C-alpha cells in the first residue's frame, strides 16, 4: 500500500524566501566571477513579465461539440487534456511523481536549496549543466512551454535552454508561486500541464489514453509508469519503447520505496506486473470533426466554420475548453441518414446524395440535420469526403428546375405574373439573351415532353415544370430581379462562388471562373433551369424562408456556447431579414403545394403512401447528372440532392441502388431525390397531426403589370 503523505504545514512561508535568497546569491556570484555580471539583470527584467503571463495564460482545454440534447458528437483540441482536482488524483500518483521528481516537495519553499547550490557550483565550473529543479520549478517551465509559449518555437527553445539565467528565473517565479499557492494546487497544476507523449497532456488525459481509467483509480504500476514518462515522454513511450518504459517504471517504484511511500512487498508485486497499457493505444479521441459520427460529421464541420465566420479563431475553438451545443436533432439526423443510405450506398461509385433539414422560424432558422450517403472523412475508398458536400456549393451540376422558385417569386413581386396568370408555353422556343448584340446566339429551349398545355398557369407550371414557360417568364422579369431574389431567399454563399462552385479567380480570363454567379448569370437565361453550382443547405434554407412567411435567417447550427467557467459565451448572429412580404411567401407556398399531389413527384409520393400537405419542387439537369427535391412539411424545410461526384461524371440512373450509367432516360428529381424525403419525413411525422399550408394572398393571384 502507499504510505500516508505528511505535509509540512508548520514550516513558515518566509523560510522559502530565505532559501531563495541564499540560492540566488550562490547562483549569481559564480557567473559574476566569470565576467557575466549582467546575468542578474537579465533575470530581474524577465521575471515580472513572465509572472504576469503565467497568471493570465489559461491551459489549452478540449472543446466538446454536442447535439441539441447534449450528447457529444466531436472534440476539438490542440492538446488533449482533461483537467482534474487534487481530490481526483490517486495517492499512488502523487506519491510516484514526488518520489521520482522531487522527494522534498512537501517541505521545500518552491526551490531545493541543496540541489540549486550543487547545480550552480557545478555549472559555474564549466561542466555540463545539472538539474536541481523542484516540481514547482518544473511546473513553471512546463507551463511556459506548453501554455504560454506553445505557439512560439523560439520562445519554447529559450524555455528549455540549459542556462543558469533560465534556472534562476524559474527559481524566483517558483518561490512566488509557492508563497501564493498551496502545495496541493501546485502539484495538481503540474500534473495537469505536463506532457505524457504525443498529444497527451495532464494525468487526466493520460489515465484515459493509456489505461481507460481515471486518475483517482490509478494503481501503483500505472501511476509509476506515468510518473516515469514525465522526465522524457518520448524516450519512455510504452508503445515505442516498451522495455525502456518498463525499466523506468520499476525505477519509480523503487524510488517510492526509498521515499517510504510504498512497502517493499507491494513494490515487488507491482514490478512483476506487465506494463498493462491498452492494446493498439494510446486511445486519443479525434481532435477534429473528422471523428464525429457518420450522421454528424458535415454538421460539425459546418458549425465550426460558422463560428469562425462569427469571429472565433481556430485557436480559440481548439483550446478554449468550450461546450458547444449545436442545433442538430439526433433523431432527425439519424432518420435522414438512414434514408439517404438506403437510396444511395455510402461507397456507391460516383453518386452522392446530400440532404439538409432546417426548422423555419421568425427569429432563427435552426439547422436540424446535414447528412449525405457519403461520410465526412479522408478515405474515398470508403465513400468518405473531406469536402462539406452539404454546406458548400458542391453540387456543381445544379439543382435543375427547383430554381424556377426564384423566377416565380420575382414574377410575383414585380407583378409580371400571379399564381393564376397564363404563361406562353410552346413545345420549344428561342429567346434573345439579355444584353445580346447581333453576334449573340439566341437561347433555345424545349419542354421535356409534349403533354404540356399552351398556355399554362404559373400554379400548374410549378407542379409540372415546363422549361419554355419559365424561361419566357424569366426573360420578362429580367435577370437582375431573378438573381436578386435568389440571393434574398437564401443563396447567399452560392451566388458568391463562380460557375465551378469555387472562389472566383480574378486572374482567370474566363468569366466562368473569374466572376461570381451573381454577375456571371446576369445575361444568361439558363439560370432558371438550375445548371449552376449550388449548396444543398442553402436550398433548404430557401424553403425555410418561404415557410417563415418570407423571413430569411442564416442557417444557424448553434444553440449555445458555454465557457470553461460555466458561463455563457455570446455568438455574433447575422440578423434575420424580411426579404419578401408574407403574402408573397404564402402564395408561393400554395403554388408549390401540388408537386406531390399532381406534379413531378406525385408518383413517388403515392408509392410511399405520402398524404401530408407539403411544398415541393423537383429539379433535373439536362444530362441527369444531378437531380433535386426542394420543399418542406410541418416544421421541416428540406433539400435532397443526388448528383455525380466522381472524377468521371455520367448520367444518374434510378434503381436499387441509384447508380451511374447510360440508361437512356435518366433519373428525375421526383424519382430519385424525392424518395429519401418521403422515407424520412414519414417516420418523423408518424402519429402527428397534419399542419395545413397557408392560403394564397389574393394580391398575388393575377398579374399587375
């Protein structure tokens, strides 16, 4: 058993100061005799600044990201550290570290006079520098290296330098620390800050990483192994150098016996035991969102980027020890993840199915789920991607005819058409492009099929999606109004990307790459047919804006942030905007209410037994390289997109599973993108009463200009 530790609480504090004075005199006089009298000035000039840094610099802690129910989904950190209190550390651990590192710890005043004098005399004679550091001094040194100067390699080098100036500086600060902090707090702080190999810092993290236990449960051999590693974490790494680690552990156990902290018979038993570390360890959690569960990876990455955009730094997120509670609904996320995986397997060659769910609202649009058949990761062979294909404008082929929502909204706002307005709808027609000159070819378009009436009302057009009618309407309304409506309703980041879904490159001579979409499509009527890169998340927010009575809010993934002190941390939020009148939004919802009843997704809805009142708009690109369903039901605004995402994009074909191919008549939004929506929402709405859609505003039923 471990012997009891006797604290020298009756030793007056001033003895430490007296000891320090003696050591400093001995240490400074020697180098003065050698012609280095400036040493004492160097020490005095630096101590005050360093003491202030120690007082104000906080240890890097792990940030925990959770879902809305508080379940952890990821950890973010620069140093894996789990801080503990003194009463959470086993006596075996304190006994081991004191025995091997500083056996006079409990009685000294921050420095060890004998050790410092011995080291100073030896160093001044010209030999190699010696030790003599106490645990308190080591605490100061490690705090400088691992906390204060962790981002400054030059400063860390100075913190480790074997110079008398550095040792004297540490000694003076150590005595100051000894006068202001209890021995228990100093020992706890030391055990929290030191490295245990790799990216493991502090005894709390080390106990978990090496033994899957907590510091209060460490036995003699476990504590001795960890205490032995502190001197040289890499050299005594039990996985890389098991024999050296075992020898070092046993040395610590012997020191515990010498220091009367452990009985000899118990020591022999402990020394005979194996290392006992975890197989295939150490067990360290992922330090990024790449370690999140399959239904949370894209969400976590979006939440992290959202906070960076809100003014947090990466270092703050990785070291702040925050608890970030996100808006992610685990039930929604898992249900939708199952639905997209059933539609397109995770490792399906060349086909991605991204799905986003947002809760509409007047004050916030909470993101409930961001999933895909792909998982957030780095192994393409397993169907993983490190691109956020849900949040980014990653569907480079576009969302097809779902963009007709923007043309319709702009037409309602400008009065060019109302829900009942008949739209010219020939089987095929050529249109003059905006800003065209005599050399500009016309833009010619055809309807997909011959069963469309001519004319067709805007209401019926939204359900059945004839191309000619909507390109003609877009030509009437004008591209500036349509593009502005797309931005207002939700395509904020999407329209800032170029026609390849990337940041515009001003060095390129090709407008497709040098201009943002908001500029590039000013003279292109193809916009309403959705052939440009788009973010699935932002398209779901378009639905959320309409379902919120025309109130746009940024897609918000954050419920709250709590600091390491338990206090709330504010997050800068972009203000919500009333981007269209409620009457317009309600009318457009009414126009979108027929898609699953008599429109392009009706057959899939019937096959799924779908009967809920909802809004929807499908989209299919010309070569069926991308299909989409954008809509919403109850409190769920959604976007489901299936698109080619491999190096050799091709036509997407329906089937079980959905796949790339040459099927002659490829997939449609209603046949491939809508089924996951029906699958997931049917489960989420089971047993709930239907929520009726708003009635259209008479002011938007007929054209006004």
